[in-house]
């Protein structure tokens, strides 16, 4: 592909959104950001990576406190979130980098960039539950509880920083149920869509 590509992947826990995003990035040979952002944001802001990891994609806690020595009234959750948004904005709009990013409200904070495509990956509960059971060695009840907890955290994080609502189809250019085709074929279908989008 010629020109810049910015693809954001919002996802329900257990939907395979991370894996789909990774397959898309690999297909196009572009940067992939998920947990890799922790090191990038840490180096960019000269922060200990363990601090970034602790508060990465975390909603504001009722016990939130300002970051020590920062001089602002923002909590550590807010500081890490804003540094992440700033880093992604710099990569997209200053460095003109092509990348796929998972979560981090990127579909909101990169709006206006003509190279942006916003995707949300969801799935059927039973399929997600089975994937979580296999991936994390949990029983059915534990998997269901974790799925609900993780989605609640993602929704809270997103809705705190964005005007749009997490998972609302109007926030995205395309929403897809990965349970219908499975992870690899869903990635293939999205690549076909993206080929047309960036042609």
C-alpha cells in the first residue's frame, strides 16, 4: 500500500481483537501497538515502564492521586492516558507513521486524520468464553466473570476520555463479529475491506 494507514481496533475481551490487529499489521508490514506502547510511551516521556504498565488503559480509580513530582492535579491514570494519546497523535500526525493500534481510545483522539480507519471487534458470548477458558486456563464461570470485568474496565476507560460510547457502532467505520468466521478469516475479510479503503 502506498501512503499512510492508521487502523484502530476496539475490541471486546475474548473476541480475538488483539490477534486480528496483529495479523493485519503483519500483512501490511506496519507498526503494531498494544502492549508495545508501554515501552514506547515510557521512553518518550522518560517514565519507568513499570509505572506505565501499571496504569496503561486503566479507568480512573476512586483512589486516584496525582503523579509524584509532576506539578499537576492529574492522577497517574490520567497522566499515562494523556501521554499515550499524545504519543499516538505524534506518530500519526507529525511522523506520518502507518500503524495498527489496539484500544487506547485511538479512534477518538486520531479523528480528523484522513488515513484513519476505525474498527470494533465483538463476539458471541459462548465463543469468547471458550477462548478465554483456553487462553487463561479458567473454568466457564471464571472466564465469564473475567470477560465481564475486563469489558467493564474498557468501557469505563473509553467513556471517561471520549464523548462517544465504547462499542457504539456510530463511533466506528466497521463493526465485525469475529465469532462468525473465526480470528484468521475475520482478519482476511478486514484486509479485503482495507485494501479497498486504501486503494
